[in-house]
C-alpha cells in the first residue's frame, strides 16, 4: 500500500485542495483530483525527503500563535505605510541574521513565516555560514529584527525539530 500511496496525508490534502479550488464535488472532479493526488504523492518519493518528527506540538501551537499575532501587526503597520499615516522617512534594508538551525524543515517553516509576514522577505540563506538575509520594508532597528527572529521563531523551531 505504501508503494501505491506513499504519502497518504499529502495525497488527501492535494485531493481536498483540488476540490476546494474547483468549488465542485462532481464525479469528474473527484476522479481527476484522485489522479492528481496519487501522482503528487509519487513525485514526493522522487525527492527523497528526510524523515522528521515534531517533538513538541505544544511549542508548535505557541509558535503559530506568535506568527498569527505578528502577521496581524505587520498588516496594520504596512497598511499605515501605504496609506501614508505617519510622515517620518521610511528606510528599507537588508538584515543578516546568524542562525543555529540547520534542519531543512525548520528552515522551510522559518522561510514561510518570514515571507508570509507583510513587510519582510526571505532573501538568501548561506548554509555554510548559517547566515540568513532578509529584507525589511521599514527597518528601524536591525538588532531588534535579529533578536525577534532568533528568540521568537528560531528558538521555538529548534525545540520543535531539533
């Protein structure tokens, strides 16, 4: 069964996503969604993903709470910038952050967190040096950004994946 359906959760999510995107549950959409789900699962076997386990689900929930709060705050801050509230000069810039994390799943989750937060963007990660570069729309204090990424996100991700 695992040869036919190697990643059942991923296949189920692909099927559900297909049906949600089409906004229809007809026989044709279900059959085509099943084909997409099966092929998608087979493609993942080619990637040879390393196995991982979430060690502390409670920490994951806490991290998701922080991320939700930060996304809301960032949306409000970027909205104020776009609407022109606060006439101070804005300065965008790049911040280099030294990371201790090397787990590919933790790094992928950090990339999703940073990129989904308005006003920030994951630019580059130097795996040999462990140096992450992000772009910040309104860069006031570089040290604050380093502290936020390391303490709020990386610390939790290290607990979850390392």
